[in-house]
C-alpha cells in the first residue's frame, strides 16, 4: 500500500477539458486525474460537487473556496436557484407559506435544478425532502460536512440565529440538529468529519483530499501480482473470490485514509455501530457499497439480538495498566463474530451487484476452532436463501468440545461440517489446494454452476471489520479517561494466522496511536521465531496440540499481507518468500525488513504450564477467568509490560468455550459432568466474565453433522463435489 504516495495536484488544475469516458471514467487533460461519471442518467455531463450539512456548517463559504481551488462555478441553492425560481427571497417565501410547508415547497423547487459541473451548496433543510435529494444526488457526488453540533450552536448564536426551519419554539437547537442529522446520514456519498472549531480553509482541504481519494480509487491488487495489472478488481469481486487467482491475498491498491487526532476525538462519544460506519466507509468506496447500505449492514450485524453486550466489544480493566478487550460477546462467543456477522451481508450484496445471483457459491473454510462456528452462524442467518453454501473442515481431534458442539449441531440446509483426521494445517492446505485446482473448479462450474470462495481471514471482507474493534478499544479508553487523545497504547494479541494483529496494524495506519504490537504464541511459536530472527522455518516443526487451539497454526496466512506492506509492496519478495515456504518449508526476509518489523512488533510464546498458571493466578487475583488464548496473551504481555502505557489484551473467546479443558487442569472435572454442569461450576468460582447466554443455547443441541474423513485431499474434494450438488436446490 502506498502509505506515502504523493497525490496529483488538483488544486492547481483549472483545465476543465475531459477525454471521452472509458470504462465509466473520464480523464482531466490538465491534471490527468480520473473523474468518475457518477450516474448514467447525467448523460455523461460533468458532475456536481454537492455540499450538504447543518445550517452554520459553512457550506456557502466552502462552496466559494472549493470553486476557486477547483476552477468550478459555484451555485448556492438559496441564492442561485430557489430565489430566481420563486422570484422572491427565501425569507419572503418562508413568511408566505409558513415553516410547515416550506420544506415541501423548497423540495419541489429543487426538483427543477439542472446545473452540471458546479460546486453546489445545499440549504440545511434540502435533505429533508427525499425526492429532491434523490434528484440532485444523481447530478454528482454529495459531500456531507459532519460538524459537531456544539460548534453549530455556537456559530448560529454568533450569527444571531435562534430558530431554523422546522424547529418548534419549545425544541432546543441541539435537538433539531440531531433530528436533521438522520436525514443527512441517508443522503451522502462522502463524509468529511470536521474537527472542533476547524477553519473553513482546513475543511476545504479535507474535502479536496476526499475527492481525490474517491476519484483515484484503484481497486484491489494481489500481494503476488508482479505485473500490477489486477488493480481494477473491485471490493465485491474480492469478497466473492477470497483468494487471488495467483495464490496471493487481495489488498487495497490505495492510500490508507487517516484520521487526525481531532477527528478521532469526534468518534469518542459514538456507539460502536456509528464508529464502525465512519471507519469502514474510509476503506470501502461508495461505488462498491454505498454508505447508506453499509450502515444498514452494520446495524443488522451488531444488534442486541446477536450480541449480549450493548457496547458490542467492551473494554474492561483487569489489573494495573492492563485492559481486556472482550471480543466474545457475539453469537458464537468468539472474536470471529465481529467479521462474520458482517461478511455474509457483504457476500450477498456482491452477488447482487455483480449479477451472480444464479451462480451457486460454496464457501470452503478451514477452522482451528472459532472460525467455523462463526461462519456457520453468519451465513446461515444472512445468506441461507441466496444460493450460498458453507463447507467447514475442522481437525476432528484438534478443537475443544464446545467448539465441536457448536459446529456439528448447526442446522441449516446451506451448511455442511466435515471432521478431518489431521491437524488445522492439513485443513488449511486442502482449502488452498482446492482454490488452485483448475479441474475441480471446472467440474463444479460445469456440473453444478458452482464456484468456490473463502471466509477465512484470507478474505479481505473478513479482515476489514476487525480493524474497527481495535480502534474502538482506544476510543473507549479515551471515553473512560484512562488516556487522552494522542496518548499511545500497547496491544497484545494471541496470534496464529496473523489476521487479528494485522487488523490492529491497519488501525495504527489509520491514526490510532499504537506503540507496540505484542504477538503472543503458544507452543506453536513459529511467529515468535520469525519476528525475532527474520527466519520463518517449519521444516522440522510438527503441530503441537494445545488448549488454545485457535492459534495451533504453523502457516500464518495473513503474514503475507504484512510483508507486502512492510516491504513497500514488493511482490517479488512476497513471491520469493511464500514460494520458498511452499517448496522448502522456510524463508528468510532481508535485514532491512526485519529491522522495520522489530521496530513495531515484539513476540514471545507461552507454554501449556504457564497458560494454566496464568488462568489460575489471574482468577485468584482479580476474580476474572481468562480463556486459554487470552491467557497466552496475558502471560506474554506481562513480560513486556513497562507499567506506564495502557496495554490492551485481546480477549478472543469466552472462558466457558473451553470449560472441559479448564476444569481438567483445575482439578474440578468429573467424567459424569456434561457441558451445562461444567458451565455452572466455572460460573460459581469466578466473578467475571458473566455467563454467555448465546453460547449456552448450543449445549442443548444434538450433533447432526457426523462426517469424518482422512487427511487426504481426494476425500475432501469428494465432500466438496457432493455438497455442491445439494446447493442446486437452494
């Protein structure tokens, strides 16, 4: 990713000549900047830049500044459209029709707006008439000036404005502004978060930067693409493909959008859902998924019906300077729910926008424990009627009893769960082999009109939602006054496939002040060795089964994305490293890459015995029972704790998910105990976390998936082919 890429100087370009559109894009002959044709209904005319926001947000002033900077004519809706259309002033029209009718009259007049190639400043009430906003939004791109309400109130007071259209005498100004916000949230293409007391010149700079980002969107590229020719791949295509055709992983071919400290401050008092929207819309182009639809998906995913905490992923003080980010409040009590309540909605949307609704998709998943249950839950809820099926491979004897119970008891006609007599790396290798098997792909397509896709963290849509909770954890620490905006924190994450810690890295790139990434491994400590030495070597390693099975991994797939970024997008290096890993089971990065990596990452590992003692000691000191993965992170984090900066430990699963394992080493297990009684016993000896009611419901379900195959790719392929036939009836 071009983190420091210099942008084209749009400010100096006043040449408004455009080369004819190709592939929906026209090119300015002055600055060579691609300029999107936003709507085919515009007849190919140059689109408007439409400024929308509260009264007092500075739309008129900003319109003039932008017009001058971009060499565009300016149209203020009040001065240049409404008053000429009515033949009278806005004030006179308001007096004539009264406030109750004014919004409708204003909206009807706006339906006749027909200018193109202007910077347009809307009135604060225009968005309240939906037909008018639908009309004007087709003429260009709508930029929402998201301004702090207290700032608006202060400005209106200075302007001696004590009432605005639609405001009753007994309604405070702040309340009417909040009411109007709901209309603005439905109507924009680009949101510009304005800092507190920010100058108009500074806001104009932000608008220009967002327009450049909008216009310069280059889609996605594979980490292994030597030719750099796959940049036209869109968000929806990456969701459906999962793995790039060349075996690499998709990454955005754009600059990462950053939040300033003052913009982050604007997010502190928001709900998790609203934070998620503002963060994810920085990553997803509105042409790929419009913010209004993204908001709908987010609110559906992170609802009270799916999560047992109103905060979704709350932060909890553990001891001293350590805080737990509780990521287990979703329906399957794992951090994987953060992404897998959202990804299925992305997937169904991608099918629709790409016209693939007649094609059947088989999501092939390898799981080390948590991913499988979360994928099954998400896709059965949100994609069950869309022709999408899920086949999960899991190590039959390599996950916890609770994890197995969750997956094998899942009832839905679009899911199939298969145990493999092998380890997770076997399962993951079969998935990768299937994706690169042209004979299998051809057979599935020809016989069953079916294509393979992925929902592991190799899928970009899986990784993206995880960025949000790392940013949100920081904002919660600010909200609770543990830190001030700009203060640094450390994060400590139990790591296997490198996805969770990579999401934290992306959060840092967006502006979250993370000082150190502490990578915590169990006995399968290949990442510890790699981060400390630069050598990734699994030649003589054998996977060790531990009580933290979600990180029982030797091949960390998402490490590929990080190496692509840290090497300044060196696809030759990535190909060399992972080609060597595939052939010789090892690779080594150059010293400069190791130096960069060690400047941010610290790594160590935790033995089984230490994991056990950490759970016991933490319970004794704090009353909090950690799950084994979080205990690995706690044990490693303690070794690198400077006692000053807050350390956020990612708590990736609820302890009850590992009830038999915890009961066993604590000496409380009895052979007659069932899972429900184990839950009860553990709940009696701890203060926190509270019981997970969504998890407990699974314990009453019977196993319905009984298929177990040998660690043999051919047997896995047979399961894939057989299940694909069933998808024809969905």
